[in-house]
C-alpha cells in the first residue's frame, strides 16, 4: 500500500463523513491518502468514487457473539484496531502522518513509535470541546439547579440544558470518559484539527490557541462539495438510500422554499410517543415534509397519517439540502447536519437530543441566529403544537426571514473559509506543504 497520510475515523457515520471529506481534500492536493474503515462496516457500506484509497482493518467484530456494552465495544475496538493498524503501518512503509479521530487518542503512540507524525481530528465544535475539556479536568460539574448558569472562558453563559447531555444514555460514565480522554495526550499531538471554521467560533478558538496549536479545516463538507471531481455525496454511506430517485422527483414537484426536511442523523432513537407528536406536528404545519426514519425506527410510525410527506429510510442529505424546494431542516443538531445546513444557507428547527446537540442547538439559536429551538414539556416530549408552531415560524413567519438572512451570511463565511486564501484552506495548505518537506 502506497500511502503518505493515513486517516483513521471512529467507525460511525457522523465521524466518517468529515474524515473522508478531509482525506479527499488532501488527496486532491496531491497527497496519497488512505482512509481506514473496519471490516465489519465495509461489508455493508456503499462507497462513492473518490481520490482516496479505502482500507478495512479488523476491529475484532468476528469474535462477537452476543450484544456488547459500549464499554466492551470500546475495549475491543482499541485492542483490535491497535494491532491491525500497527501491522498496516509497518506494511505501508512510506507513511508520513496519521490523522486519527480525537476519540481514539491511543493512535498517537502507534504513530510516534514508528517515527510518524500524529494529528488528532475533532469532529465536534470547538465550543463543545472546550466544555468537554473543563469536564475532563474536573473544572466543571453539571449543576443540579436548572436556574443556574455555567461560565467558562470564551463561551457565552451556559444554562444546564445547554450543556452536553449524557444523563439518559445507557452508559453515561463511559461516554463521559470517552470525551474526557480526548485530551489525554493532546500536548504531544503534532497537529490538532477541527471540523469548524475560524469566523464561526473565533472567540473560543482564540482561547484554545493559547493552550494548543489548533487548526480549523472545515466545514469539511464544503471541501467535498468543492472538489474538482465534484463528489456530490458522502464518500462512505453506512445506510442504504434506496429511494433517491423518488426523493428527487418528490422534491422537484414541490414549490421553492416549501418543504421541511426532517432527520435525526444516524444514531438518535426517539420514543414512540415523540415520533407520533412529530408526525402530527408536521401535518399540522401544513408544510410538505421529507422525513428520514431509519429502518430500525420505522415501526414507531406505523399507522400514522403521513399523507403530506415522503418518508425514506435514508437519503443523500447533501442533495436534499441543496434543493431549492427545501425551506428548513428540522434537525437533532448533530455537528455534521448543523454545518451542512449552514453551508447551504438552510435555517434549522433545532430539536436536540443528546451528546453535543443541546450545546450546538443553543449556538444555532442564540449565537449564530440561523435557527429556532423547540421547547420540550415537563415529560421531555416536544408536543405537536410546539413542532407545528416552530416549523411555521421558520417557513412562514417574519422571524423566518431573519433566520434565512443569517443562514445566508454563515453560508458565505463558510465558503470563504474553504476558498483559496481562506482560513481553513490555508491551514490545509500548511499541512500539505509540511508533508511535502518530509523525506
Ligand atoms: N445523513 C445522510 N442521509 C440521511 C441522514 C443523514 O447522508 O438520510 C448524513 C448527514 O449528511 C451527516 C451524517 O449523516 O453527514 C449525520 O451526522 P450528524 O453529525 O449530523 O449526526 P449523527 O449521525 O452523528 O448523530
């Protein structure tokens, strides 16, 4: 294998997409780039043509006979990937740098032991990373009082419901450990990359720059969109999108700026009751809607009236967001979805669930001003009335005009960052030149 740079994403759709886009951009700069996947994922994934080489590594999945806890999964991933990655790097011979997902800091030692540069890649916002850092250092405790405020350097005051949410996950402690470990050896990393751009998070980036030499390279999504080969989809899809043509036709038949696109990403699972409220809320908004409901969630919407909408198990989100019929995106505010909406100037109705999403949603609404958040009731469920009202506010209301204006502003700033001479483009150029200088 003839690779100069090896990119190692954490094996989840939301981590693979930005890594593959970043890898593609490096390849288009003339570097030979290999992106690793796991054998188990590559058996079912679909791959789109790109300039990178994709190489599956063993994550030990074949030994798994029973459902695993997250803790067991992470231990297996580390043990097996460490071994298979080390063997792969030894086989490659010419590798200069390894870029790894920030959730797998142990890759740095594997790189350094072989005299290679190690670069960590954060696929979450800088602001959320700053929150995780303070959590990891024991400098932040989740407040119990809902009226209190958390003040952290370079961030706006955060209310408890704006903080990353782990409480209701099956294994909150393990998830917290995972985010805290991202900083374990950060001071030894040769490069620190973020899928963000300077003007979006300038304050927190200036603060971070005092501690670490951080480089923004995003939105990586736009690097992909700008690639000369015009890769118009994500390079690796872990879910099958069977209804692309139907989706396209359905959108083509709708008026400009009329459709609500609804997706909660690749992981979130909503309660049945919440899915029902969502279906009713969308119907009450009177807007046509395109709703992604993954196969594993489909049972929850059986027997509901979905007449005004098209429901698909997965779609080419880049195509959908680029379509002129789309007026707004009702999103869980996963970081990729947030950046992709912003890159297309599409305003959000923010319905955050867990992890970094509540913080992202707060920034979307209060700091960047291109979306509006839904408010949940005391039982944690967002009612149909609330959903219908927020959708209408964005699609029809005066507020919607302002949100759209802000979305367009962020769209141009995002494009500016990845254009030649832009902050993200310059950081990528710097990394590429540094690689070229290595013998
Ligand atoms: N996505 C897609 N098709 C869909 C739904 C989502 O291609 O039908 C992609 C989307 O474009 C994004 C990723 O899946 O790049 C989801 O990442 P995000 O960070 O938004 O959420 P996560 O899945 O990590 O919760």
